[in-house]
């Protein structure tokens, strides 16, 4: 019977193989590319050449470079839910969809004159760009990049504000800040044809970037025009903005700010959040239950990114000019610096592998990406990439606010 069964299977093999070939062909992956999943893929922005480098984070290798993405001087990336597609937001207003498996551009639109980032809805159906020129947000069908909603950030006398700090929220909702209007808006795109926007004015001067907590409850915007942050509890029936960490630099002369801190790579470890202090050589430590300051950690320069290893045991910090060749590591159990590294000139970005055993660091002026072991601090690999800046891994696809 076993022999008969085997012969039966053999008899159907051509049909099975034909079916497999048809599935492979339908996938669009060229035959000369190996079959792979997307869980250990990521991208590095090569800003000087308008190129997106596709990398494998397990093998620590460069797989391919996709060209023709335009001005990537302040580019950011989000991923489709399955991790196959990267949506790249260029400074020149371009939105580009890149297939990480076929290693090519599948769609591209010039949607604004000046854009600095975007987000993807929790269900993966909408990609939303935040724009400086014209100020506002635009929502696109994630499959086709067809425009489905346009929400101008209009305030006094019809002026349009630059939009920053765009994050996705549960459902098809998005929160964002209006730098020029001193406001936070929350837009519900459940029906893209009929967007519903809640406007929160007078939240503080010049919100410059923002984050949403991992549970989707709190939206926090940093303020460039004053010491402090604005926080919105999104679980309230009628959300309102309140000030936290007001006056953290009281009585001290702020230093010139050469590069805005970035809150999107924010750090949470247990009940504590670690945030960059504007114009100061400090990381602020905040209790996430009370949202009160509970400590400060002196660091080597003005922090730009303050990022927690996925397990929360370490916080890694990079800096603005003139200290941007350094990276410092904070042990969150002792609240102290345990290591100072110099991975290269002009460190612009850091990204942890999904479980945090390694961190990838871009050094723009050395044209190098370094992969560092987060336990031993040894360099595991280096990749030569022209003027690398942002590093983004597909594990972001499963995280709110990324």
C-alpha cells in the first residue's frame, strides 16, 4: 500500500510542481533570488545618493541597493504588516514603495514639496505622510499609493503649519503636532472619504517631534520653544493636552541647539522613560506612572536619539555636533554610563535587532555601518554604505508608533 501511495504521489508531481511554479511566479520574486522571509531584513538610507540599502540582520550582510529614491536627507521608513514592503518618505516630498524581496521600487508618488516622515495604519491599509510644504497630512492606499485623504494643517488666517510627530494609533487613527500652530491634532481615518479631526490648541510652543507609548495610551510632544513636553491621554473620552516636565532647565542658560532631538526612538525601561533634554548635556528620567521627573543622567553632549535595548536593560545615546562621533550606554539598573564608544564620524542613527543582541550604528562621514554586540560591545561586522543615515528593521512592522 505504501508503494502504491508513493506511486500515486509521483503521478501527481508534475501538477504539484506546476502549481508551485505558478505560486512562485505570482509572487513576483525573480528566479535568481533566493527564497527568504522578511523577519531578518532591514534597510539603511544612503542619503547622499538617493539609495536604499537592503540588509540581512541575521547574516549582517548587504543584500542589494535600490536607487532612484530622490532626496533622502531626512528620510524615514515604515513597513507593511508582513514586512515585505518599505515605504520611504523623502525630504523632497516623494513617497516610494520598495519591495524588499524583489529589491525594486513598485510604486512612487511626488506628494508634497517638503516632507519629513510618515506612518502606516494599524491594519496596514493606509500610509500617511506628514508634510512641511504644503503643511498637513496626506493618506494613501498602501497597495497602490492612490491618494485617499488630504488634511491641510490650517490655522490662523488660513496659514498652513508644518507637521511633525506623526504616529499611528489603534484603528485608523493618527496623532500629529503642528509646529507653527502650537497644536496637536488627532485624525480618525476610519472612513478616508470623511476624516474626523480633533484639534487640541495651545499645547505649548513649537512642538518639534513626538512619540506614542507602546500601549497606545499617551502621545507626548517635545517643545522646542520652551522647557517641557505636552502629553495627551488618548484613553480619555475627551482628550486634552497637559504639560509635563515644565521648566526642566529653569535657572540655567540653554546651549545652542545644532540638531533637534528625536523622540521616535524613545526609551522605556520598566516604569521609567528616558528622554533627551533640549540644549543640555542630560538625559531626563521620568516615572511613567506619574509623569514626574525622577532623575537626570549627565552625558557627553546634546542627545539626539535616546534608545532602549528591547529588554530595557540598556539605553544607548548619540549626540549632536561637536560630539557626534560618540555613543554612550546607560545601565538602567544603576542609572549610570557604563561604556563610551566611538564607532565613527557623524553617528546619525542606531537600530537594535529585534531581541537586542546587536545594535547597528550608522557613521555618515566614514561611510560605514557598524554592528555592535550589546553585551561585550565588540564590533561584530562593518558594512560599507555611502553616507548612511537612518536604519530601519522590519520588526518595526509589529510596533505601534513605528
